[in-house]
């Protein structure tokens, strides 16, 4: 009989219900990846969330396209990008991982795979998202707003009762992005990375900047070198800060979890928070920031 560990679930931003769902699933014995997918599905299905899943803000053409990736404790991973008409794209990314010889599928190919595996087509553009889009068209100004719901991905990391770590990351991407734009969220190593011997990390914020330093992979490697999750998140943010003269114009934030169940988070601008389910308690933890005054 193996010794059970205390489950841990963390996610980006204040997605209380999502993290609670994952934490309770872990407590019931669910495997880390399944719990992460269950957790992020709460936000994928939340039409009031304009940055994830159904109800997500569309691109400049008025189409909602979703991106997601998953990574399990064995190092296997799957991803989908530019997917229309499918709400639970994190679950679809798992199908790519388990049922195909590939890691990533895009657009119509991913959508067709979804239908073959029982996913239902849904209209992702809600009335409220369409109304906001129509209003945006009056000026068509493209400027991401820091800590406003226009690029707030949900990335989630879970450690189950066996001590195994896995994660999921899912988003509708930047509001009013160019058609075909893909950010960091579905990119293994950028939006999400897990090494079950060490830990995992996930990112949110301006994907173009996160991809330049392969931030989530970097954090796991820094933990491999002995840094705590908190120290690793801080170093990864610092890599971005030192390479940019315009950090006042965008947000980047990271969360991390190691094999001891220790967690960390850090961001550029104040205002980011991480949810943490640990010892049966779901808590919102405000992150320290580079630009804390």
C-alpha cells in the first residue's frame, strides 16, 4: 500500500469554483490530469467569463476561437489551437494526447476529432460577447488592458493523492486578436509545463512575451536547480522585465507547484492572484509583483 499525499490544486486568477472543483475531485481520489480538466471546465462553461471557453471574446472577424493544452505526470501532452464550436477544449486536448499520434491539432482538424469523440457543437459567441464586439467595432482599437478580463487564461496545476502532478491550460486568447493568432496558452513549455519529478508551472498574461522566454519550462528548470516555486516564478518574471522597456504596457504572471506541495506565484503588475486548494481549504492568494509600490 502506497502512502497517500495531501492533494493540492492551484490555478491562475480568482477562479474560486474551478479550483474548488479540482480540489474536491483530488480529495475523492481522481487523478491529477482529470481533476485539472474538471476544474478548468467550470470556466470553459461559464458564459460570464469572456476569456475562456463559451462566451469568450471573439477575434477581429467576430469568431470565437479557443486554445488549450494538457500535460500528464508521464510527460505526455496534447494541445489544440484555433478551435471553433467546441466548449471543452482542455478535454479535447487530452483526446489529442491519448487518441492520436500527435501533440497538437489546429482548427477544423481538431474540431472534427471532437465530433468523432462525442463532443457537441455549440455556438461560442454569446449575446453579450457579440454586443461587446459590436461596440468595439466602432473604434476597433486594439490595446490589452492590464488585469482587465481580456487575456486572463485559466492555467491549473494539480497534485493527486499519489503525489503525481499534471496540468491544463485553456483560453479564448486576446480579445479582438487577429484571425489565427495563437498565444502561449496551448504551447507546451510556455503556457504550461510539468515534470513529475520536479513540479509544474503555468502562465497567464501577454502570451507573446511569455513565449519569448518559454516561461513555464524555465520555472520547472529553475526548481530543478533547487529554487522554490516562489523563487522560480520571480526569476522567470525578471527574465521578461529585463528584456523589455515597455513592461508598463502588459501583464505576465506565473504559478508553480513542486513535489513537496509547495506553491508560488509572481507577476509584473499588482492585481494578480492565485487560487490554492490545500488541506481541504480553497484560498485566494494575492501575488507579489515586480512593480509593487
